[in-house]
C-alpha cells in the first residue's frame, strides 16, 4: 500500500522553500519602498537568498522526480485534483523562473556579490546595451512575484479549507502533522 505522507526530506524542503519565498517577497517589496543605501543592502540579501532558493527548488524537483508525492485522497473531486495539480505546476514553474529572471537583472546591473563568505557569485553573461531583455526580465520578475503571492494564497486557502471546513485530515495525512501510523517509518 502506498504511503499517504510526503517523505521527511520533501516536507523539510517544502517548509524551507515556503519560508524563504515569504522572506523574498518581503525583501523585494522592502527594496522598492526604502531609500539607498538600505535598499541596496536589502537587494543584496534578496539576490543571495534567490540563489539559495534556486538550489533548494532544483533539489526539491530532483527529489520529487525520484520520490513521487503520495496520491491525492480518493475523496477529492476531479476539479480539486486538477486545481491542485495546476497550482503546484504553476508554483514550480514560477519558483524556477523567479531566480532566473532575478539573476538576469542582477547580472545586467549588479556589482560583484559575495555569497555569504562562500565565494563570489559568478556573472555568467553580461547583457548588451539593448535594454529590451532587461525590461522583459524585470516585468516577468515583478509580475511573477504577484503571481507567486496569489498562488500561495490559493494554496494556503485550500489547506485551510481541508483542515477546518472539510475536516478531511488530508493535510495531516500528507504533510505529517500529528501522530499517524507511519511516523516510525524511515524515509
């Protein structure tokens, strides 16, 4: 019988990414709302965390490829299954796209950046003087942040619905909150 629960590694990666995405959204808006030199310092942290997020998201995707998620509960309606799949796919796509577009913006305009003492972040390319692609990356990055925030709200709303309205325990079953029979099972 297939397990109903995500592995411990999948759950840890989920919450690390969720927490860092919340920090990134806050840093992104704070960078826009503050004056220099504070905005520059916030932007540097935003870039550093973005690189860490890209690594975590790639690890999460690789883990997911080798360790498929547990099946959705049979009691869910077909539209709920399709919606869950669509939201998850869109989140993954945006979580890859955001660090990539952020890197493009930083590489075009940013100074050399030390990644928390682990070494300099390499600039793989330098953009040309044509600002078209920089503008495209900027718009995708900005509106992608709004799209991620909206999808996160949908994701949280669905989790809250399952926990408090439907009271179907699917969140506890899948994310491992509370005691269930397979707590002792190794990942």
